[in-house]
């Protein structure tokens, strides 16, 4: 008589977990296609971009370096909060004039 290997249930659970992860990853990518977000730097899963600001000696300098690299409008993930950063005063004035009701 042949016996099923004892690792079969573990292997089955591993496949189920992998399938769920793939579905979650595809679903999160599909959500991102609906919005046109500005560019931003790479982020960690839970912290987001907090590691780039919290571990810098001078946080506003790290923001300036990010703005030099990604442009005057960039996105930062600060924990669970998605922040759109505008570093140009003229652009900030234009955004606040035209989109003030949407931002409030």
C-alpha cells in the first residue's frame, strides 16, 4: 500500500497561501491603476517612506533631495497615510487656488 507523504497537507497550505498572496498583489495593483499619482521613492511595507525622513539628520534636506530627484510634486507614504508633497511655491499656490474645495 502506498501512503501519502506527510508533507502533503503542509504543501497544500503553502499553495493556498501563495494563491491568496498573488490575488492580493494583483488586486492592489489594479487599485493603483485608477489613480494617476505623482512619482515617489520606494517604500517599506508598513513604514512607507518614514525611514527616509526619520533617520535623516535634517528631514527637510531629505525632502529637498527627494524633490530634486522626483520633481516638484511627489508622493510619500507616511505609515498608512498617502501624502502628496508640493515643493514649488508657485505650484502650491496654483493647486490651492484651483483645487481648494477638494482639499478641504
